[in-house]
């Protein structure tokens, strides 16, 4: 038995020695990226950078925000904010939008891109608000998702910003990009990235976290050339496209 044990022991040593450095190297465990300590550093940095982060879309009520958010798909908030003041001056209520001919609305929102589909969705959304919800923007995720042109991102924006109801985390292009760079998610769709974030971000932070991440993506962690040298999270980030 002793001889057999010695042979197995020596074989184990030889197997270990024969491993290449590449085989021995281990990637950082996923848990390290989502540890409470690292998450707290992220939250603290965002709080310091953007303590009063708010939605950049200009609006005066939930309906205006809903219209603006639908228009913001594949379009910058800056462009939407140039279009909506004149739009809302002409058409201010769901009833106004529901009564519009699609070509008329298309002409008003053409510069936001994908204007035909957006006009169709806006008119359909307004008609459903009038017929099913008394002209009021609903306050639940389930009801919001019945509206044409509304998916979880849009619903989260409106419910969180207009009503202060934390139903989830807004995942736009900025949040999607940063979640991957910080290794908070490796999912391929916004919906699945959101589900990962919901497990990591406390519910009381869902609304503010989305706004902060969006501003962080605009001002610091930009798509083409992130400002890593100025980023308070640089020391805990090992994204492949870091610039430092």
C-alpha cells in the first residue's frame, strides 16, 4: 500500500510540473466581479460623480416622457429634445395624438429616424391610452407592456422617472456597454442584462442606478474612447478596450 501511495504521489507531482503556464493560469472568478465590496465601490463612485442624476429627456408629465422615450430609440436625447417642444406645443394629449393622421406625425418627427414606425407606434399607443386607460399612462409594468412601441426599457424609464416606481433597471446602449465592461453581465440582450443587474443592484437603487450609468456612459465610459485616466473605477476595471 505504501509503495502504491508513493507512486500515485509522484505521478501527481509530475502531472503538476508538466502543466504549461497557460493551463495553470486561472481567470478571475465571476464572483470577484460581483462581490459586495466591488459593487459598493461602483455605487460609491457613481454617487460621487452623479449624485443628482436625472433623465435627460425633457418632459412635463408622464405622457410627454413616454412619447419622448419612444422617439429616443436609435436617436440621441439631444435630438429628441429639439423635436419635442414644438411637437407638444401642437399636440399635448393622448387624445391629440390618437386623432393624428400618420403622415402628419411622420413629418413632425422625421429627424429622429425610423419615423414611420415611431409614428405608427405613437398613434397606436395614444389610442390604447384613450380606450383602455382613460387617457392616463398606466403605473404597472404589465399594463405598460401592452402599449405599442413600449418594451421594458421604455416602461422602466417612465415608471421610474415620472412615477418614482422602481420596476427595474433601464438598460440602454450605455448601460449595456458598461455592464459588460465592468463584467457585471455577459448576456447578449438588454433584457437579460437587466435581469443580471436586478440581482446585483438593491431595489432602492434601481431608478438612480440607471440614470447614473447612462450619464457615466456619456461623460466617462464612452463607446469609442473611454476616458479611463479620469475614471474612478479604473483600478477595478479590466475591460479589453481600456485606454490606459
